[in-house]
C-alpha cells in the first residue's frame, strides 16, 4: 500500500501506517477488519466532504478506499483526491453560534466553545 503526499508534515505517520497495513495484508487471510477499524476513526477537528458525502477523518477515507479495493469496487488504479474540506459550512453551535458543530461518537460538539450535547 502506498500513500503519496506533497505534505511532509506527517511523513513518518503515513509511512508507518502504510507499512503496517501492508504487513497485515501479507500475513492474514481475513483483512476486512482493517477497513472497518480505519473507517471508525473520527478527527475531533472535523472531517471533510468527499465526493458528496461526509468523511469523518483522513484515516476513515483511507479505510473506505481499502474497503472498496477489497470488495472489488475499484478496478483500475486512480490517483486519490486530496483530503481537503470543501466549502460546505458546519452546522451552527446552539451555545456560541459559530459554524463549528461536529458529531463525534454520536454527540454534537463545538470546536469553538467546547459545547457538547451529551455533557
């Protein structure tokens, strides 16, 4: 598995992740759990909109791609699109009014003031 990026800020992290996933794929016959584990990761700063749907983190996006490869939905190699938030604003926080409300583990949380629906 390879992840290419011009951003060198997380080089060691992405290299370690790709080596770990590749090692698991080489040593195990049932690797579907890898995609499920990655797809369950939420970024507390919020995810991004990719191809018309919300992806909760970069790792979740990688898990989705791994799952699509495993199920045969990706036939030809295509360069992955950059994981960048699109111009869709986040919902408004009921406490501070900022457009920074994200859902983490089923709870609405504000990135600005720390409001949490579950607290």
